[in-house]
């Protein structure tokens, strides 16, 4: 299986096969906690005004599977697609160590190799995660957020993103 590690919006544009968008601190970690707490779907919008307009439930599904290593006819995806891991970084313009670390972890897991993460996660407290330990940020970036976002294998699902006809994005739970 070929796995690429890319960054930012241009990385997402270059992604091939299955694209995994990574944003460890907050955005997607929070979305996973929301889904784990019972939310059926998250609709991601680019504008707040669009979020207010979205009141109705929008049902969407993606079929994934294969037989004899081939995508099942009529399914959206097979199990052996090219995988692109896209680290979004800070504001999709500045590298973020936590996103690249997560991409490395996923890539090694996909290749059935062992990846030691303990010290690397601890080191994040002194780099991109240090803001969570700054007393001046306690009201909006508490240390608890750091630990909640860096728990390995906390969820047994992914969030599948599908673009909607209205330009927004549905994020829906897909059990793994």
C-alpha cells in the first residue's frame, strides 16, 4: 500500500485514493468526541451563516468494501485504495508537529509496523502543544484539551467527509 504524507490545502488537492485529513488539536478531535457521544452526523460548513441555515437532517452514506481484492460493483470505495494523509497544520499554512506525528503514526500502522509514540507525544508539550500549558490561555486552551486530543486509539470510528450539494460538508461516523 502506498502512503503519502502531505500538508495543507495544496496537499489535500494533490491527495490520491482515500484522503485522511488530520487536525489533531481540537477540530477533528472534538468532532470525534461529539460523534462518540451520540451525534449521528456533523455538517461542516465554511460560513457560520450557512450553519444557521442547516436545520434539517441530511442523510448520506458511503459504501466501502471488496471481494477478492476488487471493489464491489456499485460501492464507492474498495479497501486497498491509495492513501494520502494530509496534515492541515495551523490555519492550513504552518506545519504542526502533532498533525505530522499523527500522519506518521497512521502510516506506520497501515504498514503493520510498530510506532513508539509516548515520548513524541510528551515532546509536543514543549512545541506546538505548549499553548495548552500557558496559564494565560487557561480559559480557552486548558491542559485537559491537550490530553484529550493526544489519546491514541481513543475512538473505534473515523469521520467520513462528503461534500454536499450546497457546498458544505457532512461529517458522519464510519465504524472501523
